[in-house]
C-alpha cells in the first residue's frame, strides 16, 4: 500500500512523495527543489528513492531532478513532448507504468504547457497527480496552450471516478475559493469549503488532497455548464456566452485579473 506525503518547497509548491512502506522505497513527484527530498531521505536512511515523476517542464517542477538523480540513481519519467532534465523514460498519452507496485496511466493534458501530462491510479483508492492542470478550486494558467485545450484536458479528469483523490502541486486553494465565491456567491458548498480551508491554513494544515467530487461542487472551471456560472462569466465579458468553452475562457481571463 502506498502512502502519499507532501514535502513543501519554495513558497507554495508541494513535492509529492509516494512511499511503499513495506519495501521502503519512494518516488518524488515534480521535485523543483532537491533539498526537501534529500532532507527526508537523510531523516529516513533505510529508504531508497527509486523514481522521479515529472508532469511538465517548468523549473519549479524539474529544478531538483539532476541533483536527486545524481544522489540516488532514481529513474526519471516525464512527458515526451517536453525537455525534461535527466529523463530516462519518455511518456505519451495512454502509456502505463509501474511505480512502487502501483499501475499509473498517463493522461495528456495540454493547456498550462503543451506537453503537460498527469498520472492516474485507478485502483480501489483512485488518485491523480495532476501537476498544474487542475488545482483545488481552480486550474492552471494558459502559458502555452489554449482555453479549448485546457477545457478538454479538465474534461478528461472529470471522467475519472468521483472519489479520486486530487494531488495538485500548489497551495492556491484559498485564493481560488475566493474567486469561486465571486463567481457563485450563492453556492453553499463553496462557502463551506472556504471557511474550512481558512481554518486549516490558520492551523498550518495543507488543503490537499481534494477529491473530484468536491471539485465538481466548488471549482468554477469544472462548472461552466451551470447557468449561474455562465451568467457571471457573461457579465464579466460583456456579452452572452454561448458555449461551455466560451464560458471557460471568460472565467480564465477573469481569474487572471482577479
């Protein structure tokens, strides 16, 4: 059985550490900084880092790869369509890989970057390593892709089981929920989640993982079909928005200036 632990990095990044408690082996996900992982390994000398999983090429996700690979010999997996330092295995949509005894399926999710991938585990307890594509109550900025690409990428996630645990890589939840409340001020689930996450953050607790079920209730970027979301986005854009993709694009532009 795998345990997933958050190792904070930089200001608001999380490096996810997948742990096989029986074999004492682990895998690091998007280690933008080697130091948190090396400190963890130093504090757990009977553990071995065997794998590094990368979702996309941004420096805050790959900056620690070379140092970790040099220190541990870990095998590096990453998207084939992007330049990933130290990559041993190039992955494309639909590939599967075995990591610490778990089978992961690769999902191509262009939008934040063009080659961005996610890793989905669809066992009895499903979970998703989604990088900077889906956030708790939000989604990634469109640095390279289009709104339509990101919209379609998020739809691939919503096809996963509702109980899927969502492991994104930034602590953006409070600011995202404030935006969600501006979009849907009458959404009781958003109000409840905002209060809960505010309390957690005051206590020093992280807000992750989320679940797809919770995201479908509270994440405006997954709710572009809702009449209230469409109306709010139309008001912001100054014109009636006809399609879900138009609504999504307007929401993303609104969030960028929120």
